[in-house]
C-alpha cells in the first residue's frame, strides 16, 4: 500500500503553503506599489529604490540593488539600492567577456543563486521582449521563510512583473518623447498648418497659425475653420469635396486672406485613417507676401536696369548726332549774322532771313537739350540744397499755376543733406517735372494740386525729392517709354518730347536715380534720389 501522509506531515505542508501565500501577497503589494509609483512619477531610479527597500525583507536580503543595461555603452550601470550608500563599483563593462558573476547573470533567462564575496546572493534578470533591461541583485541572503524552489519561483514572478512595468514605462516615455518631438516640429514650421475633422472643425493647429489668428483677435480650438479664416478662403474650404477624395488627392489655391494677413499658397489634403477612410482635412498655408514683394522688386529693378541700359545707349547715339548737327547749325547762324553785319538787308529777303534765324536757333536749342540728356553739359558742381531749388522753382511757377487754378504745395525736410551738383541743371530738371505735372492736371475737372516733398533717407546719406499730382496718372503702356527722347503724349506742336528725357539725363549725370509711377489714390509721382555731398557718385557722374 502507498504511504499516506501523517497528520504532522500534512500540517507542516499546510503551514508551508500558507507562508508561500502570504509571501506572494506581500510580494504583489510591493510590485503593485512599484508599478503605481513609476506610472505616476516616471522616475525610474526613485521607484526602483523603493522597490529594493520593499523586497529586501521579503527575501531576507541584507541589500537589494538594481542594475540597468546601457545598450549604447554596453555596460551594466548601478541604478538604485535598498542601501543609501552606493557600491564601490557602479559600472560593469559588457563589451568584452567578463568574469563578473553579475555580468554572467544578466545573460540568464531565470533567477539564479550565485556567490559574491563568499556569501550567497540571488540574481533576478529583468528582460524585455527582445532585450535585456538589467537585473535585481539580492545580496547576503539569510535563511528566509521560503524553500529554495519557492524562493526562485517568487523571484521569477518578481522579475516578470518588474520587467513588464519597466518596459511599458520605457515605451510610454518613448511615445511621450516622440510626441514632444512631433509637437516641436509641428510648432517650428513657419507654414500655417491646421488639422480639421470631417466637419471642418479645428482639431489641432501649429503655433504659426494660432499666432496669426490670435493677432486678428480670434480663437481656433474646436471652431469651424470657415469661421476662423477670411470669407473667401472659408468659402473655398467649405466647397471642397474632400470626404470622397482618394488618398493622395490635393486641393490648392493661391489667395489673399485678410484674417491671416497676406497672400498665401494654400494646400488642403484629406486625412485618411488605417482603413483608408477620411478622418478630416489637413490645411497648409505658405505665406507668399514677402516672396511676391521680392519678385515685384526684382522685376521693377530689372525694368529700371533695362531702361537705364537703353537710355545710356541712346544717349551715346544722341550725343554723336547732336555734335554732328551742332557744327552746321552754328554755321547757319554765323552766316545769318554775317549777312546782317554787312549792311542793310534788302526788305524782300528780311522775313525769310528772320525765319532762317528763328528755326536755326530752335534747332540749336533742341541740340543743346539732346546734349543735356546725353550728359554732355555738366557745368560747375558744388554743394547744393534741394530745398532751395524747390523753393525757387515754386516761385517761378506760382503765378502761372494760380492763374491756371493749380495749387503747388511744398513739404520740405529740415534735415535734408546737401548734394553735389549744378544748381542750374538741377533746377531745370525739377522745373521740367513741374511743368509736366501742370500739363497733366490742367485738363482735370477737379482743382489741380501738385505736391513737392523732400526727405532724408538711408540714415541721411541721400536726399529724395518727390513730385506728386492729382491728375489722371500715367498709362501703363507709357511708363516704359516716359524718359525716351522725342516721346510725348501731347498733341502735335505742344512739345518736343525732350522735357523728361532732359530730367533723366541731368539726374543720371548727378549719380542719382529717377523713377515714375502712379499714386494709389490717383495721379502721377516722380521720385528723384541723389547721393549726399559726402557720398561718391557713380563713375562718370
């Protein structure tokens, strides 16, 4: 017959099972406290320290230490202990085969007893799904309440639970880190980005978008985007059939939005989920205001350079022609004077002789103007104040302007830097522009007004002179040719088309620039910029 347990054996076994059960419950309390502490604080060293302190008496260990695996350095690093005093060695290398029993224990799958310094210890590996996390080392074990097999089983359960908690925490920290990096990237974008749900309510927006809306006094979170942006952009977004769009479909528009403040290239992309269903809409708006301004400035600069090159080449040609015409004209005028000096001129040819002289003088004046345009009449240069030139020019034209119902207004800067130039030529240039403005406003139904303004620019290194009128402005097809010699929009006999060409020649010869355009409110504006007397002009000026 098989042996049957006696009463004493059965009682002993029951007591042993009760000890294991109590130990298991106490161990679960320690593990639960560790998991709760770590999930709430995410402070692994502090949580491990409390875990070691709670596990030491359960396993009758003099000291419990937690060692973590540094994968990059391939080291075991001391992390926490039940003893406040750190060990003498805090880092054990795993890069080369190590004789350290701790390093050997890390590679084990299950807890194992080992001998450290001649006393018994227990190493509990901490392992994740694919890698070693570290180990718990129970040093100087006492007899304890459990048998060796039960102790190893309890240690294995401790290792599994602690490993799972640590790995979940590491994964959670990785998720938080990835989320922070994504948010930082999202908010670092200079483009305006907003994510909407299927109802076009704002679910998320980056900092650039939020700041634009906040600057306009609006809110973004959970509001319909069509109520956040301007009406034209809102209507475009409302009309998008994005809920039925296939993956990869984009909707684009180039639009000016008053709420966002500028010109934007807008791209809207449906947001698809894992099942390829549409979850919402991602809208990205790139501010093109600065880009368009620079493009316009480059285009204007290119036009000015092309015009300057054209007028420079034309000036060389005109100078040569004018010099060739000047000699025969002077000969004609000289012979007319010679005929008159020889004695009384017969009455029959006197009218014709006067016509010859008058037309020769008119031709000579035209030649002289051509030479001014070509920069061949430089004159004496000295320090000149543009305010004085503006004042004298207004005095010359004030009576005639009043008679024509035209008001001339001066706004002269007190801190205007002097320029180096010929006062007579500069006054002739300003007078020609004023005469051109008078002609422009003379036929207008409203009272004509001409404003002459001077100001210092570029920290007082240049002097600027602007002549504005309230006339009809300059037609776009006229602007590119307005400084060409002999180009005029006046009727035949009312001008030679040299007035503004002379202005261009004088200003350019003084190292300055002249531009023509239209005012936003109507009328033309001519702008002359001359370098100050302390600034060197361009070579040849």
